């Protein structure tokens, strides 16, 4: 009897030890696709020898968060805490970690783990990991018992140090978070397509991603045309250095634009006709697609129509690897390139309202949640 009692006690202690090592976390979650954001307490995996714990200061709202929270990209598991534009401070480090020390600023984008051994991982393209990258939220974490990751609308995050981004002390922390998705998602294809000074280029969709693309392209010295459907953003386009703003709903403005651009980036998150932009490419021109519309609104390309505008290239681009994300943060901070943000408090009502404004195209240009105001 005594022996059994001791065994049970040891078992209870072992279980509670494992649970104690988990990191308590609180955030804002959706509990079904219709219901509003509510406070949610949960826990994250323990801090491994190669991990760091980050206290989250700011968390950006990306359109992908909305698609996932509302289950528009497939079957979202609830509750879900979205958020993959995270800026914060390191509060604990695992014993093998040398990249960070306690007190450093750190960022988290869309990738929190990958195998580190396959060719893409070794090439710093962790987003293409052959064993599948672990996403920041709504992703099965094969390195931690397949638990589903929860994102950055929360007070903390535990991440593999190799997948966190160093943020300089002089960075504008209020604005830096959206660089981790909106920044890298546009920076990477601009580099991939080797855009250079004097090129005629265009940005389709002038929102959170689009306004970052414009800033990077203007910094390079390209001549930037912007396409959107919102008349209110015409002055912003000029202010950010674009040479032309086209309201796509105005047929007259669309005249005479075919064969004009060497590079176009489409950040459009709704239904549209990609061929409109393919026809605007010069021969050898490239259209980079980074916007991902809801499942029922995805454009379908008529392949035959491509032959009519031969030798133009279309490619998709998904975020960027960790080394390129680090390069983008360093470049952005050094050149004072930041998103234009509106800071909102960390409560369900404020996030619900922000979501609605993003859906209605009324945001200029990115909402960032001040996670320190979370109760
Ligand atoms: Zn995003
Ligand atoms: Zn890999």
C-alpha cells in the first residue's frame, strides 16, 4: 500500500514538473469563425536548450490572420490566437543560446521552427523546409508533440532562437512588428526579381503589404505606379514617392498601360484578374504574386491567354527565409523604412473593430496591438 502510494506521488510530481515547465500564456482568441475576440489563457511548450522566451510588446494585424481566424483558407481549429508580426524583448534563454541575451529586442515572423538539415534550411530558405516549417500559429509543431501553435496576440512566445530575428536597440519598436510579415513578403520578391534604379515597376494593392513594397521600390530608385480601388489613398501614394496612382475601377485610367513594367508585385487579397497585370508587363517582365485571397475568391489563370502575351513570367513568393528576414530588418531600420501604423489596445473590442476596417479596406496601413495593455 505504502509502495503504491509513493509511486502515485512520484507520478503526480513528474506530471506537475512537466506541466510547471510549460510557459503560461494569455492572449486574445477567436473561439469560432463567427464569434468575437475574447481573452484566452493557455500554455506554450517549455523553453528548450536552444529556445528563447520573448515578452511580446507589439503584434501586427496581417490580412492572413483574418483569413485564418475566420476559417477562409480551410479548416481552422479553435480557439485560435493569430499574430505573426511580433516584436518584443527576450526574457529567458536556453543554455545553448548565444544569438540572444536577456534584454535584447527580438522579432518573430511566420516561421518558428524547421528541420535545419535539409537543403532549403541549409540555404537559409526555411520557408521551403522539406520536412515542413512550423508556422507561428495554427500550425502543427512536429518538434513538440504535434501541438497546434498559438500566435502573437499574446503576452509571450517560446521560439527556437535560430528562428527569431534580432532587432537593433535603435529600432522604432512601435512600428517594427509588421516588417516581420508585410516587410519580408515584399522585400524578398523585389530582391529575387533584381529590381534596380530607373526600372518602371508597379504595386497592385496598396494596403499593409503594398505600402511596404512601394517604400522598398522607391528607396531603390525605381519609378513606381500603384494600383488600388480606393480613391482615399491617392495622396498617400504621392507622399510615399509613387509617380502614378491608378484607380482600377476607372477604365480611363487603365488605358495605355500595356507593355510598360519590368516588375509588378500583386498584394491583392480579394478577387481580381491577374491577366490585367500580365498584359502590363514588358517582354521578360515579372509578376510576383504574394496576396492570398479567400478560397472562394482565388483567380484562375487561363493558360491560353498567357500565350498571347508570351515571355512574361509569373511567380508566387511566400515570405522569406530567416537570413533574408534579418537582412530586411537591418536594411529597414538603417534606412528608416517602416509601416505606417495605428496602435490599438489589446482588448477584444478593439481587435474586432480593426478586423472590420481591414476587411472594408479602411485601414491606413497597418494596425498594431500594444500587447502591454492586455489584462
Ligand atoms: Zn502575414
Ligand atoms: Zn528543413
